[in-house]
C-alpha cells in the first residue's frame, strides 16, 4: 500500500524525514517585481516526497586508462570531486556529457520496520504517442529518435520544437487518466500536467480538474502519398473488408459516387478492376486476367498488406504514411473516410433555438477513432470520443464534434466526396445552417480545457521521457504534459531502494545521456520517494547490520 501525505507528515514529525518540507509547490519571483510564479520543486506531495540534492558533495566518474571498474569495490580515484557553482537560480554542480555522477540526499531518512522506500521519475508509458514534427509521424514515445516534436507556447500555441530521443526511466507504478472528451494517457503519479492554476503533478489532480489539451496541432508532413492513394485508403478503411486472404478485398456501399471513385483510384494505384458480385457480396477489387489466362496474386491484397491493413474491422488504423503526408493528401483521406462511415445531422432545433450541425464517425476500432481524432486536430477540429457497449456484439466507438469552429473548418477543408449521398443530403437540407454558423472562439485561445473523468492505478510499466529544452513540455496522446526537470536535459536520476529500518542519507546516482554538459541544482528536488507499507519483517536492515547503515551526508561508494 502506498502511503499518503497525511501519514508521511505524521512520520516526518517523528523523525522519518529530516529536514522536512511540507509543501511541494513553492513560489518564486518572476520577471517583474510583482510577478509570482508557482513551481514544482521539492517536499511533500499527495503520495510521496521529493528529496533534494545536497550541496555538500558531488563526484563524477572518470576513466583511468588500464583500470577495470569493480562495481562492488569502487576505486575512489575513479570518482573525482566536482566543484560547486552558483548563479541567480542557486548552487549547482556540472555533470559532463555522456557521464555518470554520484550525489547525496540532503534529507536524512529513518525508515520504519514495515516500510520500503522506492524512487520514481516523472514519465509516461512507452505506448504514449507523440508527434515527430520533423516528418509528421505519430508514434509511440519509445520509438521517437529525436528531432522535433509539438510543444505548447503561451503566445503561439502548438509549435515545432527541438527534442531529444526517448529516455528510458525504468519500471514504475503508473496511473491511467481519462478525460470527459475521451482522451486517455498513462503516467507516473508525479508527472506534471498543465492546469488552470499552472503545472501540477498527477497525484494532486482529481476528477473534475481541468487540464490543457491543444485546439490545433498544425503539423503536416511532406511524404509522397498521392491524392488517389489517400482516397483509396480512406474508402477501404471505412467501407472495405481488408482481411481476405486467398480472395479479393471487398467494398460494400450503395453510394454510386463512392463506387465510381473507388474504381478510378483502384485503377490508378493498384491497376485493378472493381467488379460487382451481387448485393450479398458487394464489390471486389480484382486483377485483370493475364495473357493465357494466368491468374496472378491479387494486387490490392498485397497493397493492403504493405500497410499492415490486412486486419479485421476492430483492428483497423490509420497508416503512418497518412500522418507523414502533405495537408491536401490528409484532407483527401479524411474526406473519403467520412464519406463512408461518417455522418452529418442537425441538433438543437426547436421553436426557441436555431439548429446547428454535428458530424460523427463510428467504428469498432478504438485505435482508428483515436487516429482520426488526432488527424482532425491537425486541422483545428476538436472532437469527443465515446464508447458504447451494446447488449450483444463489440464495443462501438464514436467520434463527434459540433462546435461552430470545428464544423466550419471541417466543411471548408475536408467535407465529403463530391456527388456522394452524404454530400448531396448536406447540400439539400443543411447547407443553409452552415451559412448561418458563426465562429465563437477567440483567435488567440490555443487551449481547450478538458475535465478529468477518472484516474485509476494500472500497476507497474516501463516508462519513458523526452527532453524539450526551452518550453519544457510536449504534446502526448493529444494532451499537454511537462517533461521531467532533469530528463529534459537527458539526465536520469536513480537510487537504490531503502529497506525497512534503514537510516542515513541516500547516495543518488545521475547519468547524463545527452551530448551537452548539464547543471544539477543543489537544494532542489531530484527524485520522488514512495513509501510502501507491508507487514513488519522478521529481519530488517538494522537487525542484519547492513553495511550502508547510518550513511553520513557524503557520497558513499559501493563496497564489499
């Protein structure tokens, strides 16, 4: 069981943590004399305590030619003292690029006999997706190799910023955050999110807390996806049966405009004919019979397989090549997609109120819905995701939007395929409503505040961070999150868990994976401690006379 702030404070008063700081968020002066900024620094949090680095001592590992390092018996000559520097922000040590250092915690711990102490960093799970702004790719953080990503600027909104490759942070306890608009992210308890009162760690947030999400992610690629191939992908993902091994991919639609478009694009992209196999079988994408009646492998099957789209309806997704495509190709893909399984309808019509428009897209694939949600954000269209479990059958996911700004952007930049049933219905019955639609959102408002619906523990997972110098934040799973104080510099901080009945000052380990020298500030929080309670143990660190008991406020080297 993880102990909370009330317990930590009570035990600190009994000597468990000394010196003790009861407030995690502190205030500092800003650029002007009247400005006060709240920053996450050190001390007590909802379910942990951020310990500080002492200014007493810091040592940096250096290689001695001809020597072999023994991790159980360090040669003191391998770790040279680092001088303490000072600037307006405080005292600091310098950790050189691609190096390893040891510091010591300012706080002294006295761990109870039924408690084990572990440390965690501020990070996200490996499947969290971020934008590679250099190419437009939308990929898991654990696959990001550095370059540019999407970050939030107060004055400019979401912009492209330099970022380092992913930084592994080990296996940590994680929590799943779900918002009212359907966004989902997994993070450690101390990972900061942008709220209406500033950056706050996840552990201090509750249901109903509003967190920042971007109104627009204006990132597009310059890949070579053609308009015809983008349309063919959109039609097949929306209305096609793509998993047909040994047969021909099937397309089911009564919309003649969609079928006509499919025929033209199939001929251009995969050099195939589209044949009608009857009402029960729909349309098939088939090869022309070769000379001498030779039957060749179905080219559209091979084409779909090249995108890994030879899957069932509940496993469909948007291929990476669409994310890296130019804006016009992305719009063509979405236009074909919404012309299939999308819909537009009137809402709110009454004697007292004028009607407005709403647009929806439905699928049994959660990933596809989240992919489309992200692509719409690139056009400044914000949508809401809902899941519905019918009495029988699979869960259905719905993406919908009806704000005037999103509706206007959808029909000005995407819309439906010309001549399609949905386009004709829209022109006949709803176009006048669109003409009467006026934008309400202020141009300079770059953030949409989304309320947290739930926060649930998920157990232990491997977690990662990236470094975004300057803005110190990035967009992850379409939310605005902070990068870790030291991970943004490529620094990983760690320590060995403190066992039951352990006493002393912890020795802290730092590794700098970046190509630049980095500052590590003394008297600032470097890692968060979690206190795990269990039954009192039979043999504690004290009773077995552990060799690191009563460590002083100096760097303690490993020893036999």
